[in-house]
């Protein structure tokens, strides 16, 4: 059974990582061929940094992802704290259901419904353009929020409720107690939620396609427009760079979670020794 499980795990890993490995290798290929590696070269990386339209779409994507991450992290943390303090069980279930809806709902349904809402609001208030960067940002915050909430809420449930109470007993105001006692405990969950929000916003195509305005093009939309002709190896180089950026963010998140777990373990062991 152990050998079978190892073989099965290896097959799954190969299935998941083989496309990425091929992408990484052929981003350094000297020719456009996808079947023959003619030699190592940085040609496509040089051409990537000379492509102004692609770099502009990358800039738009990063600005959108960072903005959506910042807003959804603040709102998601506040929402998680509010949901944690709800006393009625039916209220908690209702809010849990509402939180899960953007994740379980198909992206195309979310994108079309948000587009219709923005167009309706634009005509209602007489806006010149119904769709713009701001509508796309609102749409991205909408589907990023649940991921932040679902990372912060378990941290709140694991946290010792006596910590903020002890801080207030020592003279802290409720807000100061939240900043000094609660927020450090939630920091790993907040960081993980922020990274997930950033990666989800960076990756999104369907919702962005329906809510984008004229003149603002994200990277997924640009790549889609290129598929009508051909996707050049410059996109392989760009995908390689993005892969390593996301990999670095995940490593930071995992290291933060590990440090937080070690601190909790030490705190519990010190508490037991005192008693």
C-alpha cells in the first residue's frame, strides 16, 4: 500500500507540474518551436521588456490586484470579526451562506450579473461610461472578500478570547486591545488571505472581461486577444516570471504560518509550566 500511494502521489505531481516545467524550459528556447529546444537564450525575455502594450497590461493587472487585495483584506478582516461576534446560530449560518456564494457561483454568472448592475447604475445616475477601472475593482473586491474571510475567521475561533479582555483589564481601550492583542494573532490568516486575494485577482479573466471598460486591459484579457492570432513565446517568459513571484509569496505565507504555530506552541507550554 505504501508503494502504491507513493506511485499515485508521484503521478499526480507529474500531472500537475509537467505543464509548468515545459513552460519554464521553452521560455528559454531560442526559437518559436514548442517541440524542439534549439538552444538556451534570453531572447523572449528581452522582447517581453520591449513590448509596451504587454507591459502596460501587466501594470494594469498589478495595480488592480494590489488595490483589490488591500480593500478586500481590510473589509474581509472587519467582516470576519463581526461574524465571529454574532450570537445567533441562524445569523451565523446566513452570513456563512452569503460568504460562500461568490466562490460557489460560476464566474460567468457573477461577471454577467455585475456587468448588468453596473450598466443599470450608470444609466440611472447618467454616467458617461458605465464600465471602467472602478467597476472592475468593485467586481474583484466582491470575489476576493470570501477568501480573506475564510482565512481570518478560523484564526478568530482558535484564538483565546481572554486575550483582548486581559488587555482591556490592563487599561487598553477596545480599539487598542484589538490592535495589541487580537491583530497579532490574526496576522498569519490576514497575510494568507491577502496573498490569496492578490493571486485570485491577478488570475481572473471571466469577471474582468465582462466588467472592463474601454482603455483598461488586464494581462488575461490581452492574452485572450492574442489567441485569435498566435501566442508568442514572450508570454511563456512572462508566465515564468509570474510563477516565481507567486511561488515566493506562497513560501512567505507558509513560513509565517509555521512561525505562528511555533509561537502558539511555546505560549501553551509556558502557560502549563506556570500552572
